[in-house]
């Protein structure tokens, strides 16, 4: 039975849009074919579950994707004014980052190794990473006045404790006037805090529930670059609501934290990954990631916090005026000598001897940071994936099909209690099959190779 008998007809193929699919085998077919050839009575593997084969098949795709398969993907994106782009969701490593000019020619960008975006912590005047404000309490009021400017402490889910304060106090609002910060506190249930005593010079502690409950602020996370955007609610809400009707959405962005007592409580904040954020911004509404625990009323002030992870190093890097590439589009591609640099290249750092721009990848936050001269450019990111995407993406080229079978067989035999005497043999067969796949997938053609060598000094007869 011919394989093409089960494929679309010639007419359907050429009038369709899935060309070239015959050169690939799906992962499901790989697993089925392996089961037929290797599993069963009087075969190498007497018995094994299909799920076990699927696991080892996926691991084989991952390993072969890094240096055997043609698994390079690409994305074309415009660099925004923020000079930051997120890494693709299936990103493992990059192969090339470049921008394209009006002629469609790629201009490679080079990574800079002399800057980064480190974590920026709050420090007091003594250089210590902690904060111990002194507060003044007024009897019957839910506002406490601090002894200085502490506007930088505004982070989602902040709580306050002190000798004369209840343990369940959440910061609902913060205002700073003339260098003096005041905190408006509310209880977990949304009611106002009523201070029992009027005291001054009371040392309080401010901490975030996402971490250990009694950990002082600043020991585990930065607070230096927090900023607040405030607006008012235009409609009442009930427990379970995730939508807020607001007077203005100006300045609100997806990813900002919400600072409203109905959404800041023990039940929702959790252990650090459940912080309540904006997941959608409409014209007059805001969608939040978690529901309210109790009702909120129209006219109430709500704050949205952007806890930007921005350091001084990144601020300086993106604001610095880099070497312009405005005229790069007009360069003659047959002449790579820049007239102003003739005779002036001695001792120059090769990675800096270009005007295309630079970038660095912050793997901790999953972001690519570009230099200022890349703003607005059309950037192409070519990267390596591990091959484990959608079902349509998990395919194997037929040149590497045998390498998949040998890799799966070796993995199963080496992790089982039978067939241990076959492990050395399949280790060698796996190595040989992968080497063969690399040679086949390298796609070397004699005519193309000879044409490349004709530009060298040696004469190539053909």
C-alpha cells in the first residue's frame, strides 16, 4: 500500500496551503511506528505503556532540537518606545537578532556584556536595606502620619503592624505632602481602622504578605521604583466581581497591581504568585485576575501600582544617545568601508565597531532590552525552541526519523530492569543515527559548495 494513497489528492494538495508536509513525520506517528517495530513478544521491549514511550519521545525531540533538527523559529516585531520586548513563550536560546532596513537587508545586532538591569532595593541613609518608619497615631482615625517621605514603599498587599495597631491592617492609600507620608489603613473586611490611642514616635513595621508575615520590608524584594495611578470607582461591586468600573483608564496597563481593600486580603494574596493584577483594560472598565472578597462602593478611590523592575543601569542605558543608524539604509552594500573610519580602526573593540545597535537579554524577567537607536525599528528574533509546542509543531524530519527511534529505545532500555545487556549497543546506534541525521540535514550540495569556493584563491574545477 503506497503512502501517498492516504494523503490528499494531487489537486487538493496543490490547491491547499500545507505544502511540503510529506518530509515530516508527526510525533504520534513516531510513537505508533516505534510501538509496532520495538514493542511486543519476542521483540526488544516486551511490554511498555504508550505514555512512557510518549515521554521519551518528547525528551528525544527536545534533545535533537538543540543541535540536530532545523528547529530555528523567528519573530518579526517593532521595537516600542520602551525599548523592551518579551521573549517568545517557547524560547530556549537565540541564534540571531537583527533589524531590517527599507531594502529588506538584515543588520545584525550584537549583545552588550557591559550593562544589565539588576534588582534595585530601597536603602536608608545608613545604606541598610530596611525601613523602620516612626508613626504618629490619632485616636479614632484610620490615618497614621510617618516621620518622613516614604512614598517609595507602595507595593501591592502591604500591611502595617505596631504596638497600638491591630494585626490586620492593610494600606489602602498613601499620600505624601511636603515630604511627609500618611497611610490610610483598613481592616481585612474593608472597615476603617480605629486607633485606640493617640501616640507619637511609635515604631511600626511595614511588610508584604506574599512573604513571611513578619519579614521587614525590603529584605526580600525591591520597592525603589513603585508608582501609583489613582482613579475612582463609578459603580458598586459585590463579592466575586473581577471587573471595576472606573472614571478613567488613563495610565492603566495590563500587569499593574490593584490597591483596593476588597482585593487585598489573606484569601487572595497567597504565597507570592497570586498577586491581583490587571488582565484587561477597556474604555471605562478594568478586568482583574482575582475576584473581590467583599463589596465595594461607587466613589471609592482605587490605586493601581506599577512595581516596575527598573534599575538605574537600565534607565541610563536606554536614555543614552547611541551611535545613530539613521543613514545605514543609504549605505552601498558593495562597500563596507565607512569613510570616517578609514585608518582609525586600530585597537577598536570588534563588538563595538558597528552602528547597528546593541541589546541584552534579561533571562530572569524574560525580556530583551535594546539600545536607544533601535526604537521603532523592525526587529527579527531568530531563536531555538525545544520542539515541544503544539501538535502541529511536534514533527520530525524523515532524515532524523531513525535517530528518534534509536533515542527512544536507548532511553527506555537504560531506565528499565530488562535489556540492560542491550544498552551499550543502542548507545552506539543512537550516536551513529544522530550523526547520520546531522549529515543529512546539513543539506550540503556539491554545486553550491563549489560556487562558494570559486570566490577563494584556489581554482575549483567542476
